[in-house]
C-alpha cells in the first residue's frame, strides 16, 4: 500500500504518524467507547419509541390508559432520545476520537470526557423520564426541563474543556477542515442551548427563539459534526486527499453564516414580523452555496473510486449519507420558499424532511464511522460481515420507505388542506395509508438497529469468529 | 492571530450575528406589544388546563396560529381571523405549533363552545369524529357506578361504557376544557383597553 500524504503539508514521516495515531487512539479509547455504548443504547430506545408513536396513528386506542404513553409524550421521548442520545453522543464520540489524531496530540484529561459522557446520560435519563412523567418546558427540541438542562451544560463544559485543551496542545500548524467543523460545533452548541433555555422568553418572541434554536441544533451541531466526520472518513478510506481546500473553506464559512439564520422559516405565515421570515427564507436559499461547495468536494473526491464502496462498509454508509446530505439540503432550501411552504407547512412532509436529514444524512455517516472506528478501539475485526450488509440495506430501505411515504402523503395532505371545500376529516383520512407505510419504514429502521446493536455487542465483547482482514475486504481480494 | 482564534471567534461572531438579527431585533420591535382589551389573562383553572395541554403534548398536532387568507384556507375553514402578536401576550410557553395533524385550535372555544362535546371528544375522539387519529384521554376521567353531588357527567353514546357505569370528568379534564373554551380570539387585536387602537 502506498502512503498518501493525506491531510497536511506538515505531516510527520509515516512511522512517526503511525506512532502518534496509536498514542491518540489509546488516549481516547475509554471515553469514546463510553459515548458509543451509550449512543447504541439510545438508538434502540429512541427508535422503539418512534415506532410506538407511529403505530399510534394506526391504533389510536392502543396504550391509551395512561398519560405516560400518550402520543405527545412518546413522540417527544423519541425525539430527545435520538437527537440528544443517539446522534449527539455518537457524534461527540467520533469528534473525541478524531481530533487528537488530527491535531497530533493525545486527548487532554480523558477523565473529563468520561465524566461528560456520564453526565450526558444522566441528563437524558432524567430529562426523558421527566417528559414522560409530564414535566416539560413545552418547546419543541427544548422540552427537557430547565434544571435538568444544567446537567448537560456542565457535561458539555467538561467535554469542551477536554477537546479545546487538546487542540491547544496541538503539534500541527495546520487545521484540517474536520477540526474547524468540530471546534465550531463545540462553540456553537453551548451558546444556542444556554441562550434558548434562559427562562426569559415569552409570546411570539419565544417562538422565534424556539426555532432559531431548533434549526441550529440541526445545522450548527448535528450537521457540523456529521460533515466533520465525512470530511475525515472519505479521504481516509480512499487514501486520497479531499478535492479542494478552498471549497471546504467556502463551505464552512457559508454554512456558519447562513445556517445560523435559517430557523424562522418554521414560522412562515405565522404571526411574526414578515421581514424576519424573509431573512430566514433568504438564508435558507443561500444554503445552496455551502451545500454545493461541500457536495462538489465530496463527490469529486469519490469520482472514479465508486468501486471502493463494495469493499468498505464505512464508505458505503458515508457516501450514502453524503449524497443524502446534498439532496436533503436542496430540498430544505426549496421547502423554505413561500410557494412550497404554503403546501408543506403543518404537514407530514416536514417530518419526512427532518428524518431524511437526521437519519439519511447524519445517522448513515455515523454508522459508517462506527464501522471504521470501533475496530481500532477494540483491536478486533467486525466478526460477521454479512450483518453489515443487512444493516445497510435495512437502514437504507427503511428511510426510503419512510421518506417517500411521508413526502407524498404530506404533499397530498397540504394540497387538500389548502382547499377549504375538502372537509378536515377527509384530509386526515387521505393521509392514513401513508402513515401505515411510515410505520413500515420505521420498523425496517428498528430492525436495522437491532442487527447493528447485536453486531456491536459481539464486537465489543470480542465474540464471534476472529478475522484477520477487515470486513468486506474479500470483495477487494476477489477483484 | 492564529487559526485557532479565527475559528473560535468566527464561530462566536456568526452565531451572535444570527441571534441579534433573528431574536434581538424582533424582541425590540415587539417589546411592549399591548394586551388587547378583548383578551383576558388565563384564570387559575384555565392556566392549569393550559399546563396539562402542554404536558400531554397537544401542541405537536394542533397549531395555534391562523394564517392570512392569502396564505391558506385557515379563515375559510372557520378557524378565525389571522393571528397577531398581541394574541399571545399571556402565552408562556408559546404553543404556536408546527403540525396540523388535527385542526388549528386558536379559536376552538368559538367553534365548539359545548363542554359536553369536549368531554366526549377527549374521552373517545372517535365517538364524535370517526376518522380521528387523536389519542383517547380517558385517564382524565373517572368511571363510576353512580354520579355524586357536583360531578360533571359525560354524555356517552350507547355501548361506549359498560352498562350501569357513568363517566365523570375528573378535575384535570375540567381544567383542560376550561382552557379549550377560553381559546377565543374573536376580538379586535389592536383595540387596547382605555386607549386608541
């Protein structure tokens, strides 16, 4: 194998680099595994809750005897478990693993990162428990009550301390683009989270705060960390540098500037000043710039190497996620236009879009990251490569069924809703077949997660057949 | 200045700029929006009902915002006039909502003023709207052999409850219906008590 000077003009000689990577991985092993174990558990909990919430549309009298299991609470528990449990903990785990490698310095105070993972879990258990018991702040994406939020603020602070100090002790002069995204995300998230949770907002102004936060939790946190991950893994697996440094720079700063102003497109047509909505629509359309820059960078790096997808599970997941990122972002820009939003606002169309983003884009990239990182943490190859194929196809078909059904159903719902001659009951009835399909999509995703979690468990217990070669490498040998 | 500081300060600057534009400026613009004369603050019972509405997550499926006629069929469906910031002066948390899996409730108290209808609808939505996918909130009610003094009895169609039983609205159901009936934004939002509009 040839060694490509991958990321830096100031890369050390290969033997030194290998030694530093081992040192970096050793420093991050325990905290990253703790974040990953937690993320896998939250993925199972969150997707099971999601399926229960979805099935309630088919069986509205099922589990109706207690407030605990009512749709409004289960749905909320699902969102918090997948967004703050699965996606956030997995993304932080990846960032903690990646940054020491990229700045050529071992993780500073791994114990602080461990404590952050423990605190984060405590926040989720108490917060989701509170929501199910009926104690909520009553704002979408911000339901977990104010006092419990303090726990995650402390955990986040410990995390940021460990990561920022690691970067401060870097041995590189140059920052790779993944480090920009990860660092910025760790600056952004505490700012938006603390600001939005301050108990000073009310009335329609609070709706603006709510959606400024809600969209930034996606844009400046989940998206930023997912892009950091993809920017690391695509060139790493291909052994080929990213196409254009300049494009990644444009993509980063345009995302920082425009994404942060997208939020109020959730209030189009609502009782807030029109100029405010127009600002957010403009920023949403301008998102085409960072998205196109990132897409060109990812996809032209892949160009001519698509054969690699057959023998790298990591790349299969990450490339699927990167392609979906392009699609979901362009869809989001279109959805912010008043003419489109008039139809799609208040419908299941939006729910389909949200899942395409957090699942099709972020989660697929995360799955790819797990397949790359975990063997390096536990010094064991994935024992059952066939399970990775099952995971991939179940997850991809699950999100496809989910997205297509809600997109069609949501559009029909919106079009009928706009026609005052269609009674509301007929609007609801028309959506029902699509909601059945949504449950099917959700069940496929849950099945994918059970396969993944079982394989992950085998992996960390170092069970199953011992394999000398990475999963799927037999495809390369055959070629 | 090194790259570390560029990223750090750049990140802080972009998010701060967004905060100033999207939150700071509207806060200034909307500061001191007067309470309309026709809108009363929530009573204790209505506030309790509102807290229950929030904790049960009703707002995930029901919006509380009526769009202008140029932007949808809201008013044509009888959901009321377009909402204004003044309508929300007493609302904490805001419950504008993002979904209309069920209809908008900004004026449900105007559209459906019957307590009895609300009780039955909450107890079993499909008893009044067969197409409905709304959860049953029967845990807010008590099934009794015989109603007692002061009980609010829910009128149920035959077959919904076992023979010889009556459904009585619990204190939470009463508060929730008090709140729903208070959702009446049929006043002039710009008419301020004792002053020029």
